C-alpha cells in the first residue's frame, strides 16, 4: 500500500527511472511502478517525452558524478604532493622555497578543516544573544587563531611564523597523542587521530630541516623557547579545563 500511494504522485519519468534501476528497488516496488505506469496507458508521444526527461536527469546525474570524481582527483593530487614533500625520505633534495610553500598550503588547509569543525560553534557565538565570550570559550579557539597567524607569517618568511608554527604543531602533537590514549581507553576509533598525528609529525620534521631553520634564522635557543612557550600554553589550557 505504501508504494502504491507514494508512486501515484510520481511523474512518468520517475516511474521509468525506478524500472530502469531494478537493482536499487525491492521487487514489490518495481511491480507497483510497472502497474501504475501501465494503468496510465501512455501514448507513444507521452512515453517519448518521459524517456527524454529521464535521459536528461541521468545526464545531469552523470555530470554531477564526474565533477565529484574530478574534485576528488584534484584533492588526492594535492594531498599526494603534500605527502611527498613532507615525507622524511626524499629521493632528491627539496628547495627551501618549495618546502615553505608546501608547509604554508598544508597549514591553510588545516585552518579550513578547523573552521569546518567549529563552524556551528562559531555561528552560535556570533549570532546568538545568549552566547558569552568567556575565557574557556576563547581558549577553545586559540589553536585556530595561532595556526592562522602562524600560517600567514610563515608564508611571509617571518621568523615569528616559524616559532608560532612550532608552538602549534608541538601542542597539537601532544594533544593528539593524549587523545589516542583516551580513545583506546574507551574503545573509540583512532584512524583519524593517527593520520592527524602523522601530518603534525611530518610538518614538525619539515620545518626543523637545517635549510629551513637557517632560512628563518632559527637557532637552538629559539627551538627551546618554542617548546617552553608550548608547555606554558598547554598547562594554561589544561588548567582552564581542569
């Protein structure tokens, strides 16, 4: 009964679409669609129009799938390029400029990822009159702010960009490891966390390359300072959520 009532509202093209995809529907649904179509006693002209409408829908769907596949191929290509450039084992030496550009692009992608994850929260804080920008709330956005500033300064070849990026990556790596420990304890999936840690590890290794550090005039004291600031920030955030 449910198929009969529902399919009566379908157009001729929609019913033909059901019949042309038998693997997607139950036998009862197929029989109902055929019965309704037969009862309509379509003329040759009506059937031709229905088939043309169906073909137009199928062409649009095919074009949509092709665009989706093309986007996926581009994303995979970008991801592979980034992965190759961040790989500790390189067949040939990368130029400092190429490393800086690759790291910058990767960081900007991470910024977009963070914005996507926090979009609902950001929209709520900006649009809801009951939202309050208290200290814990602002601290939750601190990693995104640091990453965004670090990405821009690093791209502009500023020493502060390297230091901020080292702080962010170190904090994120430690937090990621802690999240994995927590996830294992509660039997939660850790695949995404592992991939994230690999990205952070690759970025840390890359910006610590001798030629990159030399380009940004980073010495051992600067590295120690970055780790020290990271420890302070991590302790501060832990205190807020304790």
